[in-house]
């Protein structure tokens, strides 16, 4: 018997509810995930505020503090850590057991993986909004509607980063542990982007570093979020983020192989 | 539903895990999959549950090919894995609701089915407890209830009693036998504990990736000239080692 669209929906709802239940069960993980970007926002930004002057740049209409500048990048940092961590644990960690349960579903494997990626992304959004709420205390105050217009941008970026994480965990054996991924994927992706400094600053420092930053999809993810948070739409950033999401989702789904993970255990 | 496995082979790189397996399990039959550690039992389970892709050979359920019609086949299969796959931080009910959703059940359908299966396993009063609070035997019962939620006609259990005390092992084994009889379930019970097998059970004896026998326990004894199944099992596996 073929599965109906209602059954597909029930499946997605089930995966999402489980992801949410796990999230609220693991409160310590939630708070520790918030500490990292808050340290950057409160401590790092305070120290660097004096050193870095930010000219008026898109999408801002006036001079801004450094805290305001790095807030979108830090939101993406939350999504970056969450996406990588969840995707890797899907394949290698204790989660392998729950992956087996997921794959016992009669629904197509690609659909199950999309459900999982979307659910992880949706739950990550709760952390992002919690961060933005706290960020109000250091005067990061995007327009009220900006919180809403940024929602689809956050979701797209979260899925993109989850798909990249799943792709990496499927293909690169040497990076099986999270420390390896932090050093070789998360930190380079984060630092070689416009999350902490505008690209024109980077261009002043080094042309080739600027070139690398301009080729980094994370830069476009950050810019998409930055613009969306101020109710503006960056077509280039959207196109690159969407294309990267589609590309890595296809690669991740195509390359997903529990056999490899089981063998590696 | 019958299971038909033909010319099934599987290897991890150069290492052969299963070599040319052929067997049929009839509907409503309790069969044991016997074999020492490393015999290939878990690989066979991974193939039967579609976790691994087939490299060569075929697996059919009542004529339906696992590779060609995975959706239809997986709707008919319930599995209890060797290692617990329950989410310890969630309640029994939440774990079961998740599984039901994966099979496309609405909340109402799921709750109705969960009540029936937990009741059958005498676990109805533990539905709201966290799995972490349950002992090993009760966790296994929940896993069996979960495997039966979508009313499969085939139940695969990969060493379901490992780590349990003798009394609990016996109760679980009897329980699954009862299910097999009541619901005409086709059961494949992997184990390396001989005392879980009855003389008239079909015993698939797997050793070093090869199927040494797919006869009843009694026939295994006759074949090896031993009175007890444990001795027959030892004799047959040692013979293979000597021949290798």
C-alpha cells in the first residue's frame, strides 16, 4: 500500500515533535549553546568596539555599534554549531540508534532526512530568538517586523548548514569527531566570512583573504540574515544561500549511507 | 507472511560477512537465527531491515521484493534491535508516538494502537514514565510493543534478551512465542543462547557468514549425532572451523 500525503505529514510532525521534546529535555545544552554567542556579543564586541569603526553600510541606515554589526553573524553561529553538531550526531554518535528507528519508517529515505534536517532547523530557531531577546539588553534592536522577516532567512540558513553537516559526516572520515569539524569547518567558515567584520575591511587587509571570504557561502548566509533582520532583501545572498542549500541537500541525501557509519563504529 | 532470502551475499570491502545465503521462513513460524559473535547475524538483520543496501541476492516478503518495493515491505516488518534504540529522556508514550508517526499514524490512531500494545505487554501503567526509569526487561517489552505498533506480519529480533537475567529472558521468549501463535507472526529471533530455542523451532545456523543449516533444532541434533542442541551447535561450528 502506498503512503498518503497525510501519512507524510504525520511523519514530519512526529520527527519535529521528537526534536522539540529532546530540546526541552536538554536544557543545559540549550543554555551552553547560548553562552558562546553571548560571550562574543558582550565581551568580544565590547573590547573590539573601540578598535573597529563601522561606516554606514547596507542594510543599516545610520552608524551602528559593533554589537549591532555582529549580532546577525552570531545568530548564524548558533545555527552553524547546531547544524553541524546535530547532523554529525545523526550519523556517528549515540544517535545512531535513533537513526535506525527513523530509517525503519516505510517512507522514502530522502523524505526522512529532509524531515530531520527541517526539524533540527526549526528547533534551532528557538535558540536564535532567545539570543536575539537577550541581545536587546546590549541595544541590538532590529525593527519589530524584522524579527518576522528574518524567520525564513534563519530557516533557510539552518537547513543549509545542517545539509553541509550531513554531507561532511557522510563523506569525510577523518572528521568523525566534533573537535575536527570545529577546527577544519566551523572556525574557518565563521572567521572567513562577514560575520565579524565587513568584507571591505578584509579587502583592505588582504586581497586573497577577501577573495576566500567572498567565496564562502556562510558570508551570504550572514548577509541574507542581516538584510532580512532589517526588512531588506539581498538577492545575491538569497540566491547563493538557496543554491548552496539545494546542492548540499542533494549531495547529503545521495551520499547518506548508514552502512559507512555502522562500519566505522 | 513468508520471508524468502536467495543468494544473499555481503562484504565489508574485502571482508566477506555473508556468503550465498538461501532460506525461507514460513508464515506464523518462530525461527531462531543462531551463531557465535561475528557470524554475520547483525549484518543479516541490517539487510533485512533495509539499513544496509543489498550487494547481491534478493530478499522477498510474500513475493514483494525489498529493493523494488521498500515501502510495502517495511510496512510489514517490525524490528527489535540488539542495542536499545529507545530515547531514554522521553517517556514510554512519547517514544511510541514517535514510532507510530514514522509509520504515518495520526495522533488518535497512534494513541489507540499504543494502548493496545502496552496492555498486551502489561506495561499500560508505565506509559508516562521516562524510559530511563525502566529496568532492562521492561525496556525490551516497550521495544517489542513498539515493533508491533504498526501491526506488522514479520517480527525481527536481534538478540533481544542480551543483558537480561534468565527469568526475564524466559518470560520475553515465551511472550514472543505466544504472539507468534496468536497473530500468525513470522518471527526471526537472533541469539547465541541455545536455551532460548525449542527442539521444533527452525534454527538457522550461521557461522562465518555461511548458513550451515536451516532445519529444526531436532534435525540439527540428528544431523550432528548429538543429543543436545548446544552440543550440536558446538559440533557443527567447530567442524566448519576445522574444514576452513
